C-alpha cells in the first residue's frame, strides 16, 4: 500500500499476473466475498466459473495450510472434495 499522509493513494498486488479475471475473484472469495458492484466490474461470469473456483482456490489454501498450520485443514479438505480428489 502506498500512502500520502493519512490517505491511501495506491495498492500494490504482491501476486499480480496475467490471466483470467475469475482467478482474482476466486482468490478474493477464498477468505471473503467481494461486493456485487465489485464483481460486476469483471463482467458476466464465464460458463463453468463456479466449477473452476475451487481449483483456483486450492493452491493458496495449501500454502496457508503449510504456513499457518491445521486451522486451514478443513478448507483444504473441502476444496479437494470439490475438485474430486
């Protein structure tokens, strides 16, 4: 985050990449739910987006499990089940 005085002037995404917007949305939805106006900014969902979301969320959930311990185990197990593992 970049700030000037008490005002936030910009945000820096530490995990930026070039790819489908639905990956960003999946990451946001992993720990929170973006508002409907925010979601609308990405345009209409592509067919099958909801089916792909757990796959996009699995890697960051695994990283959290490794870094922060068993508190994320249920999340990883839920995502594994959703992708058919």
